[in-house]
C-alpha cells in the first residue's frame, strides 16, 4: 500500500506497529523528478507528496483495514494540507498498486464520506516515481519522541489511534 496523508513522520509512526504490517518506508511519490531530496519536495514545486510504502500480510490485515486506519488518522477533507503542513506535498492521496486496490480505494472513499461533514478530497493517483526518503526520516518518531513536532503532532495521533484500534497493536 502507498499512502500520502500529510507528514510522513506521522503516517509511518501510525503504521509501524500495526499487527500484520511488515515494514513502512517513508518516501516521496507522484512527482516529475526521479530521486528528489527532502529539501526539493518541501519547496512544493516537484509534484511529489510525502508518502509511506507499507508492506503487509493480507492474512493478518486487509487493505480495507489499512485504509480505515489511514482515513481515521488524518483529515481527508482538507486540500493540500494537514494541520500547519501546507502544500501539495502534504495532500491526501492513495496510490493503489493493483486494479484490486484501486477498486477497494474507490469503495472505501465512498463509505468513509458518511463520517465527514465536508467532502473527502483524497485523490487516487498512479504510484509513479516512488523514492525512499533519506535515512534520517526512517523511524523518525521512534528516534525523536521529544522533538517538538513529534510531541505536538505525532504523539497525540498515535495515542488516539492506538486507543481506537487497540486490537491491532
């Protein structure tokens, strides 16, 4: 699964310890440049989104459950923004890796709409130019739990989602 839902530090931290998730890689996807740097993506003019690539065991967790967690851990109704992170690099986006994932993604977006007062603006895009982020972004929250952004944004998200999906952690 490849998902973009704002800062990849948050998304990675949310999925890292979910039962059935094998690995989570932060990276950049959907832009025009191959192998962009964090600095280039942060400028907001490459077309890339901060995203995570999630490897998971279908026998333990379904793609639908991955999307359920995704939609409940970010605001899919804000265009190109998550909190104070603003720009197309923070867009809400699903990049299905198969026709089956694309069909499931469309179905889940329709089903999730009932839980939001505003229209879901999450896009479904082709998974082009995925580049794994620089090493210092990997396991960022786990290595930096007392960093300001982690304390103010990542930690509270993780706490909230672990209560809601306790059976998955």
